[in-house]
C-alpha cells in the first residue's frame, strides 16, 4: 500500500463515517427511550474499543495494516446495512459493541500506517497534510449528506455509506504497480 492510496482510503472512510454520524445520533435517540440508554450505547462503543486496542496492536504487527483496514471497511459496510433495521435498544447495544471493535481496528491501523510511512524529520508536516485531506473529505460529506437527507430517507444514507465502506475495503487491498510491471 502506498501512502497516497492510504490518504484516499482514509478520506473515503472519513466521508462515509461523516455521512452517518449526525444522523446516527437521531436514530439512536429514536430507538431508545431515555438519554441514559443513549449514554450506554456510546459508552459500550468506547469501552469495547479500549479493551480491544492492546489485542489489535499485537495483531497489526503480524497481520498487516492493509488487511486490518479492509476488515474494518467491510465490517462497517455490513453494520451499516443492519443499523437501519435496529428497532430495539439491545440491537443498538450489540451494534455499538461491534463498532467499538472495528473502531479500535481502524484507529490503531491508521496510527501504525502513519508511523510506518512518515519520515521522522518531517512527520509533523506530513501528518498535517494527511489531516487536511481527510478533514476536507469529512466536511464535504457532512454538508452533502444534509442535502441528501432532504431528498432521501435517513436509512438510505446508511446504505450509501455502506457502499463507500465496501469500496474502500477493496481499494486498500489493491496491489501497487511496480516499475517492472510498467516496463513489461
């Protein structure tokens, strides 16, 4: 995986995540009947991620970042297909736990890719440039999704985001072309 592809990948998953986040909160509130249930849903996500970080860190060094990022993408694609169907709070809790595991996979893998690809002397500049593009993609998605929701249902944006996640899972596994392949 080259660094440019990683930035495109992160921009894509940032867009997909940003598409659902503001509206995801509305769906969570509609399923539960109290703010404490809403708190539990987010708490389960964060707690599950915290528990998983050490395990995922060990796996990352053995399995590789590309594989873990693709697992994250495909896992999120599946969860987003199911999320609009959640109509009981326990459904949301299970989805939040699964998203916590996947969130830990993504955050840990993102950091390891950055650590492996940036040059120590220019790490600040390179990471700053990385954040410019991923933040622009996220902002564009949030603004654009506001318009999409006016024309479609909230559930439909989960399906669109699912498609973006699925595509990103394939794109991150794409093999880099070497110079010899171009010369052949």
